[in-house]
C-alpha cells in the first residue's frame, strides 16, 4: 500500500537523526523501519529478519510517533480500515485479525469516524505528504508516483 511506503519513509527520516540509531547504516535502518511500517500496516509477522529490533522496541518506536502526530495516527487507522475492506472483499468474511494495527483501530478509531473511501483516503495520503518537510515530501511524492505508475 502507498501509505505503508510513505510511513516507512517518515520513520526512516526520524531514525536518521535519532541519537539512538546514529551508529547504524541506512540498510540496517531500513530493516527497522520496515518492521515498524509492517507493524502499523497490520502485517501478521511485522518483524523483518535481521532488523536488530524486537517486537517490544518496534511497538515503542511506533507509538512515540503515532501518539504525537494526529495525522500519522489517522493515516494508520484509515489504512487499517482499508486493509479490512480488502480482506473482506477477498474472503467475504469480516476481518477478525488481531494485529497491532487492529488494536490501534479499536482504541483510537472513534477519533476518526468517517470510513475511508475513494475520495477521502487519497486526500488523507496527500495531506500527510504535504505535512512533511520538503526533502521528505519529495521522497514520499516520488514513492507514491512510482507506485501509481506501476498500477
């Protein structure tokens, strides 16, 4: 999903300037970021192999940013709703997956009562991208455009 790539770019930018992670090279940081993005996207197995982060640290890292950025929280919540819609379309059964993202949806979903649709979800992604600093915004736009070109 486009949102997962943009969230990963956001977290990579955060970690690049974090004293805790300054000793790691970009490849190692990308593995950590992939784990965090997978966690927030509702992947059943969120941790990327050799990511040098355990699930508890991954959750802590995600929560610090998510709870301090309402737009990021909304993007995570709405992306999880989109995933539930996709899973329902594929199985014709309600999505009962109990992953980290579904727990965020349960806890914070009422803060964002409007269901995602083909108009407001892309608008939310664009609003999130617009909120980023110029260098990160350019990376996010490039990632979004690359994905959209692939169709």
